[in-house]
C-alpha cells in the first residue's frame, strides 16, 4: 500500500473517522483517549493516556505516514503545531485553528460578511439588559461546560477565567458539514443535533447525537453554501470542517466552527454511502473537491430515509460486565460491519465514569420520529444491561 494511503488519526474519539478511512481504503492507525474494543479490532490502536500529552510519544513510534485529527485537539493549537513538525498534517494548521476558534475574530468575520451570529462578550461584565447569555469555555467541545451565565452569590458578574459569553439564540441546534480546498468549500449536508437529552444521560447543552438529513429551506441552504465558502476563504480552512448553527425562522445563526472531522459526518455518510475521510484526503493532498455534492446535502422537502446516532453517557460509575457484553453481541449479530447499530464499545472489565460516554447507538429509518424511537429504545437497553452487571 502506498504511503499516501497510510494514515494516523488522533483525538479524544476517533472511531467514526477511523471507520470512514477504512471504508475509503486507507491503512489506519488510531491514537484515541478511550481505545474502545471495536476500534482495537479494526486497526492498530494506541491509548492516549495521559491525554493529550502522550501523543508526542505515540507519534514517534507509530508507523510512518501522514496524520489528521478529530475532536477535541483543536483546543491544543500549540500541540498541533508540534505534532505537525513530526509528520505531515492533513487538515487545518495550528494557526488556522487559533484564528477560527477565536470567538471575537470569528464573530467579526461573520457579521462583516452579512451572516447572523449571536453577540459575544469576551472580558469584563456583560451589559445589564434583558438578553440571556451562555457562558462557554474557550477550550471545550461537545457542549461540555456550557451554562447560562448568572452573577455569583456575591453579585460578581465578571467572566470566569478562560471563558466568554455568547448571547443565547433560540431555535433548532444543527450541524453543517463541509470539505474545503484552495479557498473553496463543498457543502456536505445538515443534521439536527441532539443536545442535553436525559434519555442519553446527557447534561444540559451537551452534544449527544445527530439526526440527518435536516432539510433547509432554499434561503437557508443558499446561506449554508455561502457560509462554507466564506469560512474557507477567510480562514484558509482545509479538508473537513463543521459549523454549529441555530436554525430559527429559516435563518442560520452561526455559533462556532469545528475545523476537523465532526461527529455528524457519520450519519451523513450512512445516507450517502461514501467515505468522508476519502474526501478529506483528496482535498488535503490534491486540492480537489467532490465533483458533485452528496445527495444528503440537498434532500427533498419530505425525505424518506433518515439516519441517526446517540451517545449514551454513564449516569453513575460502573464496570463493564458480561451482561453488557451479551447485549452488545446481540446488537451486532447480523448487522453490517461498516454501519453497525452500536459502536464505541468499552472493553470487558473497563471502568465507566459518571458523565463520560458509555457507547454510541445508531439507527436508520423512514422518518425522523422512527429513528429517534429506535435510539431511545437502544439507550434504554444500554442502561438496563449495565444495571444487570451491577447487581
């Protein structure tokens, strides 16, 4: 296999990207915080512990080849720059990440180009008016640590360290996916984001899944296409990237940019039967974008095929035992290897920590409600199987 087809994927959770790369015909090594059982079975796998510091050591011992990253390594631009000096990075550089993840620079770029973006406040005390503000950590991913801002018990309204405020925007949380090269971008599709679902064990604002396709009215879709092109040109984005938005009254309110493979791409791939990582490699290595947009990027007004995923979070500390393993096997028996109904599977005997992921469940169906019902049912079975192990 040629060197161009060898790829190291690094991040907190790389399984979806690794499976995408394998489907695209690449030889994959994975450096992952969790090193789940299904990832270990699929490819060479390194556990990143401590995270992310051990990546420097892993990069010295892993097979030669280029690399790409997933969430949430965008929080460590200095490390990205250091690792990029060890082997070729396919994706957004550390400097691009610093700029596009800077709340003020992103907000100013968006508003100057005519896009809607909630107001931000980066220092001092926010205005005392009727607006509601969300407090966000500068280093975060997946909605972790987001909460409504309110003065502390002493009445102090100053921002917590390493945080900023963003005006709360009501509406539907959506993820937009793109691939970029040479200052241009191709829109890959929109998905509805599941956040803070109690049946997933998720806290408020925490990302816990995606449902696709999300149909956009013509005006919103045109805005999404223009948005991707603007971001690619203004920030020099390369390869796959995602944008978190709020859809309200057919208007997109842009929240933030994730300059790497995003979780929602997995459900878009299931609908389109393609490898997003293959598109990423073409963009990064050859500067080439897809000849045409995937079907999921412009679905009909009333789609008849949907795909969804839900991340199930531990409600309490637990151990993975035989009951959970039997449940997993029952879900996998007869399923498609490249589109499994359950993934990110913790190894037998591993410890689960309250608030951290247990696994991911996936489903397909003819309607969005049908897929959501399947996901809720599967999440319920996950908790039930773990409960048997704790008896």
